[in-house]
C-alpha cells in the first residue's frame, strides 16, 4: 500500500506538545484516515493517509 504525506513535523517539538498527533486528529475528524509515523532518517513525524493505486484504464472493443 502506498501512502501520501500530508504534513511533516520536527521530532524535537516543545515538551507536552504533540502537533503531529493534533494535526492527524483534525484530519480524522474530517473523515480522512490519517495516522502519524516516524521517519527516523529525517527525524520527523509524518502525517500520512493511504493512497489508492490507480487502476489501469480498460479499453472497450
């Protein structure tokens, strides 16, 4: 499954603040299946949603 990144948040946010989780919660309240994942290489929290694979167009004869 592919995922699309909606927003990136630095991992070193203020103590007691969870901006990535708050952003994801707001998206879920809008009906988007948003979740937070950690990108260890960049040290960022990513808010992602599943991305549907496009089906190839079919030709009708």
